[in-house]
C-alpha cells in the first residue's frame, strides 16, 4: 500500500520539524511543509497531499481562510487542525470543524509526550485519509434562519432520543438538530466524541443555532422535553433509574470517553421501548452494542447511510449487528426522528 501523503502547515519552524519527525514512519510521507495558508496553496499545486495538518493562527493567511480558499477552488483535502489551542481556543476549533476540517489535535494536551502525540496523530491521519470532507460542506447551515428558542417542560421526559457521533459529527449534529421540531415530546441526549473543555462551547453554540435549550450535562440533571444534554468530554454519561444523569470517569470503552454505548445501554434499561437511538458519522464501533440494546427492548433505531457520512465506521457497526431499523441519508434523518418519537406517544 502506498504511504499516506501529508502536508504540514504551521508558521513555526520548530513545530514543522517536530511534526515531521513525529509522523515520519513507513506509512506516512510528508510531501511538503508550509509557513502559512498562502504558502500551502502554492505548494499544493505541485505536491498533492492526502491529508493536511493545519495550524489556525498564522500570519498572511490563517487556517480558517485557507479552508475557505480550498472550498472556493472546488477541492477540499482532509484537514486535521493541529494547534496549541485548548479550551480557550475551542470556538476557533469548532469554526474550523464546521467549515470543513475533519478532526483536530490539541498539542498543548500532549506536548510533553511525543509517543502519545505520535499515536494520536497517526490514528487520526489514517481516519482522515478514508474520510469524505466534502460531506461537511454539504452540511453547512449558513442559509438557515435562527429558530425560536424552546422552553423545556417541567418534570422528566417519558421518551428519549439518544444521538451518537464522532468524526464529522459537529456539522452533522447541527444540521439534524436544526431540523427537528423544538416542541418534540422527548428529551435528547448527545454523545459526541470530543475532549474535555470543548463540549461546553459546543453546547453553547448549538443552543444559539438550533432553537433548542442545549447544555453540557451535569451530575443530577433531569432529562426534560425540549432540552438537549451533551456528554462532557472525558466523562461517560449514563441514565439512572430516577431518569437523572450520572457522570463518571471509569475506563474508556472502545478507546473513547464519553462512550455512546454507556449512554444507550443505561437509557434502554430505564426507558425500555420509549427510546429512539441515532448513530451518525464517526470512526470506530462505539454505539453498535448500544443500538442493539435499544432495539432489543423495543426502541427504534436510525443510522446515517454511507453516502452522506464523513466516516461510515459507527453506522456500519450498527448495521453489522443487525441493529438498524432505518438506514437513511442525512437529509431524511430529522423528519424520521420526529416520526418515530410520535409513534412512541
């Protein structure tokens, strides 16, 4: 198999050399390095990459502008944001993910552990190489009008929707939630594979753009109709018998925390058949067994089809377990969720 061709775009010479050293293994070939977006655009004309590692804050042409330029040119290579931004820069990272980046790595979280950084980067490069970043562009919501904010109902929900996603999830989730009726008679739980510090900003953004009341879940939160709770980064989110949220930092499942399986399995034991499970784009197997648990207890299950996924791994895991009632293109999923919830009433 031919090596994956990678371009590195960063204004720091030290970082460019360091990243080149970290990822230069048999399966990776660094075909160019660039000092900013403008330099990268010139070099791409002669050295076509399979994946680009992109910094955000650069002189002359920053990372967000570079992504816009790539889209305007009609080409968008899989882009991984590699930056020192952590929680303070989460808004910029989310901007990049919504505008066309496939994934991100915060170097500040692993700056002192070269082996860990290498493991993370190699894994994400391989995932990005198999992705379809153009799907992210199809999911942009710039033309959608803001909706009237929902008001969560008093008391706990009798029905629940659980949505799981990973790579490509931020844009996909925004589209789905923006088209689900805000007066839907169910509480909504979301598990998006995202590190600590980013989920709070993501929840605030969704609250502004979808019309729902959205918050990062906290211990003891009540699941209410008209409210969306997002699993905090680095915590599993489970549903207790009193229909309240419990957070824990127990071991990772399928290498992730939060894990969709943990939320779905616990919720299916509490809500029984009054549950709709949804798995959207993402790498790996998380959510497969959770959807199986929902289906076994009489709930309804929906997965995104291959053609509209950035990464088909998680939906495929559900299909392979014969746990998908419906396999649908992204545009059809919001309406189907609403229909299935209505069928539970």
